[in-house]
């Protein structure tokens, strides 16, 4: 029976991954539909629409394989899909490609101008002239019986399609543009095999693995942020300054870190064999974190459950030491990477009770090396010179 909660709703990446996996197992459209809560016809249309044809090194003919003329219409579940005995062109359903095509189609359907070129320019001339004569847009539309909505006209004006601009609209200039904030999240498809339950299972199989926790500290909303890394075994933390809290920025910064460590003679995979983080969008480019600079996997990334910050307590607790120096709401826009390095150098220099009076810096140097700490931007701060308050930043401002 079809799940009523998912009926009449668009498929997402998770649904498409399920379809791909089921096709590889040779399941029927009816069985797949029952798994994802859709109609079998919907699944059939999805596969037909997004199936990709390609030739392999073994392809010797342009004819269509007889098996592709009937369900499931793709080679995903065929035992000969990678076999040299199959001489026909292949056809494959890929969840990732299907999702990208769906998103492109959805975006295109919501953009553009639903008028012919001639109709649009006629409307543009009438409305622009009416506004110049002091008329309101709604009045101009009604007075001239135009087949366009007021909202559409405002949107076209904002995009610069009209001769007039927002400055010509007396009311528009009085209102501030609404602030919109996109939700930062990691897609469900990315978390397959990387959930917190998978992380716990990994630790059971590798009890001696020294993992690290990642998080992001936010300053001014919309401003610079700091990506933080916590070595759980020694409570050592360092941070990377980022211009924005986005997947592209997060991926670029982690690549720079890998390059920097490589130039210093260190392997990222040896230092960070396992990373645990939250569902922030800046971590959604998971392959940038997991793969080395040549594209081969070197690290395993796992994600905490949504709204469960207690699942990575070490990095959360260590942030309190950071906030002693940089209170919440303080902007990072004037920070440089040197500023961030200095702050975390003081954080790591604090004596810890759990280490019998040793600092996180002491423990890190003992476990790893002082040279690695330097490569991560952390320097030694003498105990009597440690500043654990906003006075540290005030001192920097005076320089």
C-alpha cells in the first residue's frame, strides 16, 4: 500500500538512491514503488525519463538490446552489464544524475517570462509609461486589461527587464527587502553509510581509532565563520577562517589544508583518519573531506543526528574556551587566519585538570609533534602569558 504521506510529493535524492539500489538487485517497479511509497507508473516514468545511454569498450552495434525493450528498461540489474559478451549499447539509471536533471528542470520551470516576446514588450511599454505618469502598477494593469500579475511585474522590474526601476516606484523604495536565509543541511543521500549509528559501529570495529570532531563557530550572521577541528584524544583544537558558511567554501578550505600538510611532509589521512561533524551545509561536500587531492578516499566522515550536538561533546565543550576570548555575537569579519591561530594557541595553552595540569598543547606535542602543531598554525604560549578573555583581542587592536 502506498504511503499517503509521500503521495503527490516530488521524489528526493533519497528516493532516487533507493530506486537505483533496487534496480541493481533486479526488483520490479511494483516492489520498488512499495519501498518508496510511490505508484509503479511513477517509478517507471522516472527510470525512462532519466536513463542514460552510453557505449562501453565492448559495444559493437547500434541496435538496442532486446532486454531494454521491456521493464526495467535499464541495465542496472543485468548480470552482463559489465561483461564483454554484451555487444549492445548500455543504458543506466543514476540517482545522482536523475536528481540533477530534476533540479534543473524544476528551476527552469520557475524562471523565465511566460509571455511571447511581442506580448512582453507591449506590456513593458504600457506599464513603464503608466508609472512615469504617476500611476500605480495595479491600476496600470487593470486600466489596460493586461494579462500579467502585479507580482510578476515587480519581479521583472527587480531583475532589470523594464525601462523603469524600483526607484520609480514610490512605495517600493520605502520598504526594505526581506532577508532570506537558506537552510544549511547535508542531503540525506550524502549521509547513507555515514550516520552516527554507522560511526558507533565503526568505533566498535576499530576501538583504538583516534577520531576528530568538526564544527563551525559563527560570528556575525552572514559574515565570516571559523571551521574548528578537535583532536578528541588530547583536547587539542585549531580553526580555519572561512569567508562564508557554504559547501563550496568548506570544500576549498579543506583542500588548502591538505595541500599545506602535504607540503610540510604530513599525510591528512594519518592525522584525520575519521571525522565526526554535524549537519551543517558547509560539510555537505563530503568528498572534499574524504578524498585526497588525486580523488582517492583517505578519510571517513560521519554525521551526527540532527539537533544532537551532544553526540560531539568535545568540540562543543572546547568552544566555551574560545567564547571566553570571543563572546557570542562578536564579528569575525576583521579577523585574519593569524588572529584565529593566536586565539586557539591561547585556548590550547590552558592547563587541564584531566591531564593533571598539562595543557592540550603539551599533550598534542607528546602524542604527535610540535612541528605538526606549527603546521596547523598553533604555537606555544608560556603559561604566565596565557590570556583567556577579550583582552587578548583588545591587545591586538592596539598594535
